[in-house]
């Protein structure tokens, strides 16, 4: 069983958009996304991480195994960190 990264709802929505999911609607704090016949909802509560059970439920909805999610997410997270560092450097200049 793979150790899942602790991601926020906002990070999960961004991951799903990169995977080709489209945002259907937002009702309250729940974002509903769809890609062909796959649908899921992601709760976005500020910067609070998703609970593991909620994360696993989302992964089941979109047919991605925990192993498949763990590896690319860490790569994307490093890319995001590099981009935010570059933006901070530009702002500081």
C-alpha cells in the first residue's frame, strides 16, 4: 500500500485539471470536476489537507491507484515549488 501525500483540496483540484478534468461547478466549498464519464467532487477548505479517506475516495472515483497518484504528484509539487520560487525572486527584484 502506497503512502499517500497529504494534499489540500486546492492542490487536488489543480492536479485533476492537469489530468484533463474540467470544473463543472462549485457549490459552497465543493468543486465538482468531470472528464468523459468520470466525475468527482473535491472539498476545498482553505489550506487544510484532505483526509486520507476522502483522498482515497476521490482516487477511486477517477480510477487512479494510490501508487499512480504518489509518483507524479511529487514531481508536480517540485515543479510548483520551483515556479513559486522564481516568482518570489522576480517580485523581490
